[in-house]
C-alpha cells in the first residue's frame, strides 16, 4: 500500500480537467493540496472529449450573456496557450476556426440573428459565408 498523506489543507475529489486545474492553481498558490480520484487520472470526460475549444456557441441568444462569456473565453484561450509554455508541454492546441453548416431558410434566419448578436457582443471573427465564399475559404 502506498503512503498517502493523512491530512491536507485542501482535498480535491476528482482528477478531470476541473479537479486537476483546481489542484494546480491551489498548489501554485503554495496551498497544501491532495487530489483523490476513484479511477485513473483524466480517465472520464476529460480523457475522451473532442478536444474542441469554442469561443462561443449558438445556444446562447442573449447579447449580455454572450459578451460576458466572450471575455471569459478569450482569457481561457490565452491561458491555454500560456499553459503550453508554463508546463513546457505541447498538447497540440491550434486555432483553426470551424464551419457550421445550415440546410434550410429557417436555420439561416436563426443563424443570421446569432451572428448579429455575436457581432454586437464584440466577436468580430464570426462570418456568415455563402456557398462560394465557403468553398474559396477552404485550404
Ligand atoms: C464524448 C464527449 C465529447 C466532449 N467534447 C468536448 C469538446 O470537444 N470540447 C469541450 O470543451 N468539452 C467537451 N466535452 C465536455 C468535457 O470533456 C467536460 O466538460 C470536462 O471534461 C469535464 O471535466 P470534469 O473535470 O468536470 O469531469 P471529468 O473529466 O469526468 O472528471 C471527473 C473525475 O471525478 C472522478 N470521480 C467521480 N466521482 C468520484 C467520486 N465519488 N470519488 C472520487 N472520484 C470521483 C472521476 O473518476 C473523474 O476522473 C465532451 C465530453 C464528452 C463526454
């Protein structure tokens, strides 16, 4: 049986990305922390996801909420880039952008609305492309 500490200032239960990040930041702040997990480290959702980092998504249609999320998401993306340097680890983070396809007029209308909201929330990177622009934007 391995030796485990009998007590700690902080005990984090679960070592997915949330627990690992919490423990990492506590430890960086010189706190005494241990992490417990019922399974292997990052063996659950954090070890089997699509790896996509999205700035905003189409589920929110409230400009105020989007604005708050955008500033948080931008900070988080910068953090991810810094982490590669800080941990001297290449976890293959790349910003490639993404394409969402729409198939009918109804979807087009709701997407137009969403794009307007995103623009008014300060996201100048999202664009509505027609078929021609989409094809010519392909590498
Ligand atoms: C198929 C899939 C695709 C996804 N794709 C994306 C994506 O592309 N982009 C994105 O941003 N997000 C994605 N997600 C969501 C993302 O993976 C999760 O939001 C994130 O990993 C959750 O992290 P977590 O630390 O909260 O949970 P987890 O990674 O699940 O970690 C929880 C940990 O707690 C442990 N635990 C649970 N109960 C106990 C207990 N009682 N005692 C001790 N330990 C316990 C578990 O063993 C586990 O290790 C995806 C999720 C899935 C499932």
